């Protein structure tokens, strides 16, 4: 091969290589341009994220401050509610004391016969007659009774309770002292209680206890259980069966002893 032919072949190879190199450089420049755009986009996104993080931190700080203020408000509200509760309890205590004081001259009478056409006037007359018959410590008149009236719904087969308000506090205690005597004619006497006091006694009853008020104070007693009561009754019955009967001469079991000179009413 001649020298000119070889030189021509080399030149063709160089031209081909140059063309390849130019195309490769163009591809690289195009890819670099894409990468540059991607980097710019990432930088913008990063700046956006940075701003959002800054905004979130600011909002978090604001929420924290608001939460602190709300906690302070809640504490203030709790204190206000506590004051209101204390005020309500104080008012309830004052109302309860006022109700107790307003009832200090009152008595409840249970079992007093109820006339068909009773009214406050005839109720007062009934009470005066009852007191004169069974509380003889003094002579009673209608001026001693401020008012008397029935409470509850009327029922033909029952006698409704009577509320009696006395003119003088001491007269009420005269009647209370005779409650045992009045029980013998099936009339019960009790202080008029407030709604709070009645509720307290009802709660005690539900717990199996007995309560009563004396001198304005609540007294609580334990109610014997059914088993304990039955055992006590059985023991009393056993003791009674073991007793030997008395003979007419007064001795036990027919044995010797002094002759009894007691009256017949003492004999068995």
C-alpha cells in the first residue's frame, strides 16, 4: 500500500474519532445540563423544606405558648369552680340551718284518726283535744297551737301524718316526754326532719343501720342481723324450757320449801 493511501486511511479514522468525540461531548453537555437543572430543583425544594420547618417551629412555639395560657386558664377555672362549690355548700348549710330552725317548734304525729272533712281548723281542735286527754301537765287551748295540718295524699284506709307547730318550744318537749304514753294508744311522735335529714336516715337504713336525731345531732345504731336475732330468741326459748314450774305451794318442781302467801295474781 502506498503512503498516500495509508495517510488517507489515518485521516478518515481521525475524522471518525473526532465526530464520535463531538457527539459524546454533546451528550455529556446535555446530561450535565439536566443534572444542573435537577440540582437547582433540589436546592429550591430544600429551601422550601427549610422554610416549612421554620414555620412549623414557629407554630409549635405559638401552640406551646397557647397551651401554657390555656393551662393557666384551666387552673383559674378550677379555682373559680372550687369557690362556687364552696359558696353553694355554704348556702346549702345556711338553708339547712334555717330549715332546722323553722322546724324547731314542729312535731309529727302519726296515727291520729282523720275525719272525712278535715281542715286546718278541725286539725287544730283534734290536736288540742288529744293533748288535753293524754298530756295532762297543763291545760291546752288553741292558742298553744300555731297551726296543724295533714301531709301526703289522702287515702280512705289510712290516717295521714299531722304536722303540728307549737307556739312555745317548751310545749313541744312536754309532748315528746309523753311519747311512750301516746304509743299505748297507737300514736307516734317525732320531730319534723328536713329533706337532708330524711335522706341521711334513708341512706343509713339502706346500709343496715338505724339512725335518729336527738338535740339536732344524728345518732347511729347498728341493727342486729337476722341470724343474731334468731340465735338470741332460740337461747331465750331454751332457757325458758329449762325452768321448772312453780307449784301452788310456791316451791319448784314439787319439792319442799316455804309456802307462798302471795296473792292469786302472782301465781302461774
